[in-house]
């Protein structure tokens, strides 16, 4: 393999000659070995968000007369080309590392600069003229505001996918409410028999919860639309041109198709991940609800003889290598594990938030990648649960019929007629449950 030598402020760096990244990317590869872990390139939504920031910045810098018009168009076209022909191999640095995300920003800067120079000016990789990674591609912004803004954009994209998936689950539950109509269900409190309700009432509770979580996620999306591009290093005025600061958000909105606005306090954006961590909390809460819901499905389908056996889930695979014919609730179990994994990522994201110091939180990549992973796991878990389980749930009519004459619901009906004290006396005097049922049924006939 042939190599080229680049020089940075640390010294010489040997880089494979045919690869379009540069010295800072290579140093990151040397310092933070990826092995089998995720690279920046594995987070396509984040990389594309960074590229859109670079594209929008080049356009603004041309409009305000701070970048050569031809060069800025070439930067724009290069960013667009990379977006349209995404190659994860161009972004090989570890997904998180020291330096507050500098390796991420410079990986993108070096790729864009080298491709611009090679494609439009017949320059070899590493020449960095006329397109320099810092002076041109990074003009009027820094790692801090670029990555924070890109994090918001990538999270918005992920949330949009998740909310579409939630909407599909809502539709599936509405289908069950219609399909199961007036089928009865024995409700339980503290895992003991309680009153009789309709299955459509039970499903409606899930439906209301999901709509609430969806509303909360929409609020998070609105918060994330406030970005800090032009906040530069720590949020102070003067670290980028005033003209750039006035135009960059509106142009980025045009580039992304998302209605963005500038954060009211750019110092806040540098110090804390407040909008992201609120989103983390809502994703974690939703994951908890999915765990509860999927565990309920396992309980209600338990059996076939020794469990509740209230519903039947679609049989999708053999459940045992030793017990012929056994079928397990594998789809709810997949959803449960997906949600548990999401909660683990949420914990890491929250740690990244609370351990920021002073004027800049350097743990942004840990926050962002874990949040994106959490949303991805949850999105896939909910999708599988919806398509391969929820739509196929059937009510067990035999259990339904038996539970209609269950003792506790009968006791509650009698209590409504003769009162708690008198009903309790009937319970005490009965020799067994059969005698008690007969007594209570006679009272209801009166």
C-alpha cells in the first residue's frame, strides 16, 4: 500500500495515499481503535446532518461574500454528492472519542476538502488548496455548534420515524378494539381477579398511553428545532461573522426542510444538552411502557392449560428444542428486550448530560449516538411487535365464557345491590366458592 505524509501541529502523519481523509482522521484511527465497535459512518443520519450544516454554511458564506463563489459552489456540490452516494467507509473514526467530537467534525471537513480539491482542481489528496478543512469547510462555525446542531437534526429524523411507527401501533390497537368488539375480559388488580370489563376498554388504555407518549415526543421535536449554529465555540458573539449568524439558520432550514430557529441562549447550548436529555427521558418512558405492554401480552397468553390463556398470540416459531409443539411469546419478548436495550442507551445519554463541566459539555457524541441507538432499538421493537403480533391477537372464547361467571366479579355486582357489609357476611357464611356463587346468584335474581 502506498502512503502520503501530512503534517499537523503534532507532527507528521502517514495516511493511505488513495483515501480522502486527512491527518486528524488518521490520528483518531490510531488513537481510538474501532475493532468491532461502531464508527461514525454507522450513524448515517448524524453524518448527513453534519454534511447539511457544511452545505448550508458554504451557501451562506457565498451569499455574504466571505467565500469565493466558485469554491463555495464546489463545496455545496461535493456535500450533495456525498449525501446522495453515502459511503460509511469515508467516516471511519470511532463513534465517540476524546476532544468533544473534534474527530467527527474534522473527518467530515477533510473528506469534503479533499474531494473538492481532487474533483474540481485536479489536486492530490492532502494538498488542501483551495479548499482547506478549517478555513473553507469549517468557515464561520466550529465543532461545538456544528455537532450540537447536527445532533438535533439527526434526532428529529429519528423521532419522525419513531412517531410513524407509534402511529402504526395505535392503528393496530384501534383494529383490536373493533375486532374484539364486546368480548369480555376479567380484569385483575395485584394479579388477583377483579371486575369484568370489555377487551376494547382494556386496549383503549394502551391507546391513550401511546397517544400521550406521542404528544410528548412531538413536544421534544419542537424543542430540538431550536439550534445553536453560529454559537461557535461556547456561544459568544464575534466568533463568527454577524452576517453569517443572521442567515445560517434560515438557509439550513431550506437545506433540511425542517423549520428551525435559533436557540434563545447560545451559552446554554454549549453548556448543556437540555433538549436532547428531555427527549432521552421521553424515549426511556416510552420504552418502559412497551415493556409493560409486551409483558401483559405474555401474561394474558400464558398457558395453554396452566396460565391465564385469555388471548392467543400468532404462532411464529417453535418454542422448545425439547418439548414438541410448544410455542413461546417470542415477539413480545423481542420487543421487551429491544426496549430494555433502549433504556440502557438512555442511561448512558443521561450520564453524558450530567457530567458536562463549565462552558462546554465534551460528551456530545456519547449523548447523541446513544440517543439515536435507543430510538432505533425502540423503533424496531415496536414495529415487529405491531406487525407480527398485535394484528394477529385473538380472544380465547372458552376462557372468556368461563370468566363471565368468575366469583369476584359476581361479589362486586352483589355489593352494588346490597352493600359491602351484607355481601361480606355472605362471603363469611359460605362453605365454599360454589355455595357462595349460588347464594350470590339468588340475591341478584331477587
